[in-house]
C-alpha cells in the first residue's frame, strides 16, 4: 500500500513538472486570452495526466508520449497561425463590433449568439448604463468586451487596417473608409508597398506603421495629420 502511494506521488511530481514545462514552452497567455487550440490541448493534456496518475499500471512513456505529441502539434499550429491570418481568424475568431455610434449591431449580436442582457451587464461592469453613451463596443475573440465612450477626438476607432501585408476590409468599413483611401493615405506617408507592412492602424489623425524590416521593434507614429 505504501509503495503504491509512493509510486502515485512520484508520478504526480514528474507529470506536474512536465505539464509546467509544456505550458511554458507553449507561450504565455492569460486564461481569458486562450485560443480554441490552446483550450483543447490543455484539456487533453490534463486528461492524459489524470489517467496516468490514477492508474499506476500505465507505462510512464505511454503517458508522456501523447502529452509531448500534443505540445508539438500545438506549437506547430501556433506557428502556422502566426504565418497565416486566414487560419488564425478561423481558429481564434475575429473582433465583432456590437455597438457603433450608439447603435446596436443586431446582426453581429445574432452572429455571436450574444443577447442584450449579456451586453448590458458587461457595459454596467464598465460603469456605462446607456448604450447611447458608447461610440464603439467590440467583442474580442477572447470574449472580453472593449468599450470606447463617446467624446473621443475625431470619434475614430483604432483598429488594424493592415496586418501581415493584408488589408483588413472589415475594419475599414467600421471607420467608414475604403481601400482607395487607405492606399492614398499610406502612399502620402511613404508606404506604397502594402505587402511590406506588418502592422498599420490610424488613430486620432495619426498613423502607426510597422514594416516587415522592423517587425520586432515597436512601431512609431508617422507625421501627424
């Protein structure tokens, strides 16, 4: 009996250390920011570890192998997600504008199966009790509601307009702009080749641009309008 408890204890410590290492290798994210891939992998790894602890007769290698395989798969898919925005949007989802200029976007709410009670509760948590006081309310892929009150200078919503060299047409529509406007304005700023832009946003009359060559450094604002 003592030997059995000792074996379970040793396996628990080993698997705990392994899971800790796996989660560290898979990157740092808060629980609310976990993607669907992260959640699935974490749950499966946890289940495998529980079975290995509960049944000491299970070969340790057979328990560790699927955990390492799941980690490798998650890292590979995360790398692919980083390189391919379409796949990233498919897995992680995209932000949805639920309130725009004080008006409810009912189509987006239905699309996200988000009812008015959920919305009002999250607004009250941010000390907002009237929808008309909201310029924009965005439901992030993580489920967090980001709110921009009215009264912001120019009433502009800061959203990525170019990511990984790809124009974000949905975001352009959200700020009542089009691709021609984007190309013309960026060309004035000296960015004629959009495919070389890693990230671009426009906020309060200022451009924020990061090119492929400087993708690892923080982007700086271009000249003010």
